[in-house]
């Protein structure tokens, strides 16, 4: 088992979607995962944010972030 720290520093839908996707994959493989939001990435901590905005590949932050929250993956801001 490995330890992963994913740092999100951009207020960008595609970047956030990939960050959350990779964190979810690592967690599902039973690795220890932490997320940390810095700089403009802290906007992703806003609970009223629309997480359903699709990326060009058709997925969205809403496809991954709820899993991380439900599974109590630590998220620091």
C-alpha cells in the first residue's frame, strides 16, 4: 500500500476532475489518499459549487468527489 497526496491548486474543472478521479482510483486500490486544496483550488471546498459541469471527455467532478467524501478521504484546505 502506498501513500498519495493530491494537491489541487487551480479553479479548473478538467484539472479538478482528474485530481478527484485519480484520488478515487488510488483509494479503491486501498492506498492511503489525502487531498489538499491550495491557491485558487480552495474554491472546490465550496459546498454550493456546481459539480456536474462536464469535461470534454464527458465526466465531471460529481463522478468522483462524492465517493471521496462518503469514504472520508481527508481533504485539507
